[in-house]
C-alpha cells in the first residue's frame, strides 16, 4: 500500500491551477468574425465601430486581453490597422494599442470637426425632379446631425449656421415648400422633419425625373436619326418644357422663362445640350444636325438671340 502511494503522483495546488488554465484555453469562447464591424481610419465611423466592438468584445469578461487584441487587429483595415502594426500579439499590448487608436481616431473634438466639415461640403441639388439626389442630401445631413448629437453637441450651437446653408443646397421649388412651413422654433430637427415629409410626398407621387430621363435615353438606339426638324419637334412635344418642367408644351413656346440668356443659364446649370436640350453631352458633341430656323446656327431655336428681334419686328408691323 505504501509502495502504491509512493508511485502515485500527487497533484499539487500549482498543478491544479495549470490544469484549470489549460481547460479555460481549450474552452475559451470564440466570436464569429461576421459579428464584428470593421474600421478603416475614417473618424466619422469611429463611434459606430467602437460602440459595436465594446459591446461584443471589449466588455466580454470571458475573453482574455490577448483574445481581445486579436479581435481588435482583425477588425481593422487601412490606416487604422497600419497604426498598430508594430505591436506583438500579447495581453499587455491590448490596452496600449487600443489607447493609441482612441488618441488618433476617437478624440471627440476631432470627430466633431469632421462632421462640421461634412455639413459645409454638401453638394447642392439643382433639379427638384431628381428626388434620389434630394434623398441622398437629406441622409447625409441626418447622419452628421445625429453624430454631433451623440457627441453631446447641442443643435442650438450650430443650427443658426448650418440650417441656412442646408436650405441653400435644396432645389428652388423644394426650398420654397420647406420654408413655407418654417416655424418659430426653426432648428435642425425641424428642418429635417419638414424636409423628410416633403421628400416622402414627392417619392410617392411620381418616379424621379432622373430615372425617367435615364430610361428614355437608354431606350434610344444609337443610330436613331434626329436630323430633321419634324423629328425633333415630335420628340420635344412628348416631354415637358426644358425650362419650367411644368406645362406640356414645347420648350420653344415656354412663357415662364422667356429670355434666351436665362434659358441658356438653365441649360448650363442642369447640364443640357444647347442643340437638342438633352442631358449627358455638350453641344459640340451633339449628333443632332438640326440648325436654328431663325439664324441657321447650330443651337436650339428656343435660345436664339434673334428671337427677340424677330418678335419686335412683328410687333412693329401691327403699329
């Protein structure tokens, strides 16, 4: 019996600790990669990334610091990943690398500045029929506004500056509709609420202008002959006026925008050709060979400078 006891190895407290630690390593929970957001160094997306990573990984008490650091590295790309590329995969480096990321990408004042800059760099939408672009503009404003609120910025701090700026980015018709609903409490929340309602109504009422125009252009065969004045007239009468978009008459007969100079400015603003009035190309690249019936120059008759002189001479004939 004494011999058996002597041959049987005794498990000490240290050995029990080692066995327990080994078991933990074997059964350490692993997270699915799909559950983690990725961060590429864009400060605008830092808060969203960190909220996700902190909830899924950083606050997980079942993960060791080494595992957390591994998941952190796997969640980074671009300049964010490059910023901690020199750290070895150890428990001690988890907190150091994380603090370095926070110092570089997570400073709230820097993030606020990026969102303020985003609001100043919004691209204006000129065509009120292109609701897709108006919706995109709204989404960008909403994103920056909500991010600033999450950073603790009060909308009273920046509404006076950015609300008029946002209004100026809207197409004229939509801007008028939005300002018509202006209240005494006119801040970012109010503007976004009114604009969202306006966009929803327009989205439900009819398809976007850009989509309809793109579809009509895509259906046009490349070899289609638009060389005759009669063909151009028929094609023009089937669409709305290029200058006011309201009435179903030819652009030449528009009574709302009369001045050739104003008409040219509208065509230039919306990227339309001076010859055929279509979008997507310039007059010098236009395949339409029709010439103005007033002066025989290569431009659309509706923007001809001779129109005013001809109209004046006809008035003189009646005097």
